[in-house]
C-alpha cells in the first residue's frame, strides 16, 4: 500500500513546533481526525498511548512513527508533521525528532506493519528526509514521497483508499511470471475506472504474492468482478457474483470496455465447482477447454521458472570456477574445486525440484491442494523412474511424464472429489486431510509406476537402434542424436541419447558425445536468440527471461528451454529439434570429438576440431532461431 495513497494534504502539517512528546501526539491525532478516518478520537488516542507505553516509537535519525490498531479507525490512514527545531520524543539515540508520521489502522489485518516497513525503508535515505523537511507546502511534501516510491517500487500500481460506499467494480490481474503484465493491467484498469468515474479495486497476483487482496465485504457489495489473468487465481470467493474472465492483455488493451460490461450487467454469474479454497480458473461458461488447459500449464511453468533460472546459473558458475581453476574435464567436472562443488550442489538441489514443481502446480491449478499432492508426487516419480518392481527408481520419464502426472493426476483428483461428495456429511472434516490425499497418492502412484516401464522399453529400443546404426551413417546418427536431445529436454529421449554418448566415451568413440552435447546446447541458445531478434513472437515475461538461456545453453543446460517448450510445445519443440539435428549432423560431418560428458563451452579445450564445432553450434542455433521466428505466432500485448 503506497504512502501517498494513505496521506491526505489535510493530514500534513509543516514547520510545527510542539513543546513535548505529548503535545506532538495530540497534534498528530488532530491531523488524523481532520483526514476523516478516525471515528472516535479518544479511543484512538488510547491505542497510541498504549503503544508508546511499551517503548518509544522514535527510532532515531530524527524519525518518529507512532502507530496503533483500533476499532476507532474507519480506514487505514497517515498523518505527517515536520518539526524543524525538533521535539524530545524519547528516541533511542537521545536526539530530537523532526520528522513524524502517525499510522492509523483498523483491527482487521496488519496494514500498520506493511506501512511501517515501507516508511522505515524510504526514510533511511538521508537526502529524502532533507527534501521532506525542506518542502515548501503540502503538495511538494506529497510529491517528494511519490517520487521516492516510484523510484523504489517502479512496478507497483497505485492503490486507492477504500471509498466509504465501497467499490463498484473489483478486479484481479495475473500473468504467468507475475512481473510486467500483472501490474500493467492493474494500472490500466485503475486509470480507466478514474476516467469513467467508477470506483475500482484491483488485486495483483504478482511474483511477490497477492497484493491489495479483495475482502469478503468488498466482494459482497460490488457490482461485479473482472479476472484478467493468464494463470489460475482463487475463484471460490466469487461464487454467485457476476464475473468476466479474460486474458491479462485485455486488462491492458480494453479496460474501459471490461468495466462498462460489468456496470451494464453484461457478465455471466459465476458458479463455483470444487472445494472452498479451490483456485479453479474458469469463471464463465464460454471459456474454452483449451484456454483452461493453457492456464493450468502456465500455472506450472510460472512456479517452475525460478527453479530453472536460479539452479541453472548456479551450475554454470560451478563449471566456470572449475574451468578457471584448471580442474580436469572429466565426469566430475564442476565439482573438483570446493567453491565449484558448492555451487553445483546447490544448483542441483534447485533442479531436483524443477520437474515436481511443474507437475505439482499444474495439478494444484486443476484440483487445488489435493492436486498439488498428486502433481508433486507424480513429478517426483517421473524424475526417479519409479516402477512396480523398483519403486525407488529405475526408468525416468522426465518432463513428459511430469506433464502427464500434473494434468491427468489433477483431473483424476477432481473425479475423486466428486465421488466423495456422496459420502456422509460427517466425513467432510477428514476428506481434505485424509481421503483426498490417500486416494490421490494411490492413483498417481499406480499411474506413474505403469507409465515409467513403458518409457524404459522405449529407452532400450532407442539405445539399440542407435548402436546398430552407429557404423553406417555418422552424419545421420548425429542428426538423430541432436534431435533426441531437444525433443523432451531431460525426458526419456534426451536421457537415452545422453547415456548412449557417455557409453560411447568409455568405448573410445568420442564423436558421439560431441553430437550429443551440441544437440543439448542448441535449444536454449536458439530460444535466447529468438527472444532477442523476434521479440513480437514472445510475451514480455518470456523476453525478459530469454537472455538467461544464453548462459544455460552455453553451459549445456538444455532444461532452460523447458518453460518455452511447455508453453508452446507444437512450435517450440519442432524448431529446436531441427536446429539441434543440424548441429549434431554438422558435428559428425566435421569430425568433432569430445572426451568430457558435460560442461558446455567450459570443456571446449578438450573438443577435437573446436573451430568447426563452434561453427556447427552457431549454424544449428541460427536455424532453430529462424524456425522459431517462422513457426511461432505474433504475441498481441
């Protein structure tokens, strides 16, 4: 909540001269009353004095921030006062206080803590304090604060103080990564509301969690709700209200149209299906099944992305440290030096969560908390390769297996919930904590143990096929290996090709591993290039995260491409496969060899014919980039 949204001009007094702490408190309370948000002055004062009895709210550096939660507060508000000569407010540093803010907060919630935290953050800037003390009038005082907040929190939308008669329209905005579009849509809706003279409150589901959360009272009293989101948001609270569900880009492009539709009553009544806490994303009957699947997928991708990026960069740093330190480029490359081993280990921890998180949050998007269990468990089983014979792990199904666990597990969980609706009401209390988890875990365990052996048979068949053709057509073999490395990016095809390459090293065939690694490097590099040169084919969030794939691709971390492949598999995977196949084939044609099973550019010193290996990598990446530009549709933002 922004300071300038809580502080009115009438609640500011410049160049005051209270003679004591008690007088300063009375003056600040009078300013709060003048602002119109205090119902009972004396009751509010009791709260302020009770807080001061616990210890002075003067924090030093000339700053004092008295605050209180009270039934006497009608709405969150601030009062401010400058005291050029200072007043003894019993500060910890025994210095007088010359800049005073008083926070008034209602009893429900912890808004006073949020405001207190923000005030302390911005007031630590000495130049900012000087500008406040030197403000010539209240307008300049507010402008100084506004400028500071815009500098410190550039992506944050302004939140309006709740009007006394409530909000006519409510909205929720959310995009897959919760960065740009979430706040752009919120800002556009708020501006449109002001222009139309319609009070509106917007909840943002950003990367830092939900902010400006809609209350039950606001939902009950509003005319309708706009849900402009490309990922799932909590919907059960809107049951029985008129709701428009649309893309987050519509919140940016047509905010006035959306608000006018709500005010005209042109919105379907939302009827919730699922548990009370469900976050099902559908809010209108005209939303296509394909769009619902897209939202579920984006929910998984957006939660997986931090693990992919952070883990990948840590692993890349491990390779860099070992390379600089002259460590041998063997199977343990990236873990020889202590610092490298630390980064590699931590990066691997993040990577271990990546696939289960993807599946878990797809399942949660479909079936709420019970879906999180089936998705996470199924994703973990896909990574480990659990089977009936070897539940501890045997034949991993990877990325594709995790998608199956998330989607199929989530929908199966919904069926279990519906089936449990027929149980006696006396069992309602144990359904979410016992029946749903047990049933869901049993189903996903059976499903994944059945799926993973099929992947194992496929892996073995692929390995046999590769071995049999290795001596007949090296270039074709390189094309196949390169394509396999990018078809599922860590799944059975990828792993089969990689294991084949590692096995080839042990038998002295170093050209196969070269084709394998270059095939795994192309997808993230091609995506990074495409986000750079074909910006209109990617969302703003995808463009922002694209450059990270340069690092991941050069470090032979194919998984950096997974979020893009998951978001648009029918276009991204074929483009990456063709580019990787070209690189793998060229590597074989040029007679390139590799004696290390991992490392990317950090093991290029042990590559045979390194110049042509770089040429193969560049050619394959450019082909992938051009095909991504050709295959992908333009993104309308």
